[in-house]
């Protein structure tokens, strides 16, 4: 029974490692594309650039909100700042993503 459990654990670890590798390769490809556009080797496609920048913006905002949520209980008397900070980050994300969308498609507005 122990060997079957070890095999399953091995497959789960392999799947996790493969998933991490795929995500890392996608991030690397996005960075290489942005650097190639910035260097002038490729013509910039605004929609692709906005799409590449949308995911990191969302991840940073979600990470900041989670960090605030986990750190807030340790703030003591400053816990009331949690709601305004989260609302501020969410509104910044919405405005930033709206700007990216309008920048990517000038005919939008």
C-alpha cells in the first residue's frame, strides 16, 4: 500500500512541477516579447501588450489584497485601514485595466 501512495505522490509532484514549468515559460515568453518590442525588433501590437500586462496587474492586486488581509490582524489598532486600502487597490486595478483596454483599442471610446 505504501508503494501505491508513493507512486501517486510522485505523479502529483510531476504534475505540479510541469504546471509550474508551463507558467514560468509563459511568463518568460511575455517578458521576451515586451523586451523585443521595446528594443524595436518587433512591431508593437497594442492588444497583445495590453493582454500581457493585464495578468500581472491582476496578480499584483490580488497578492496585495491577500497580504493586507493576512497582515491586518497584526496591526492592532490600525485594522480599520484594511477596508480603505483594499478598496483603493481594487479601484486602482479597475482604472489601470480600463486604461490598458482603452490604450489597446483606440476606437473603443
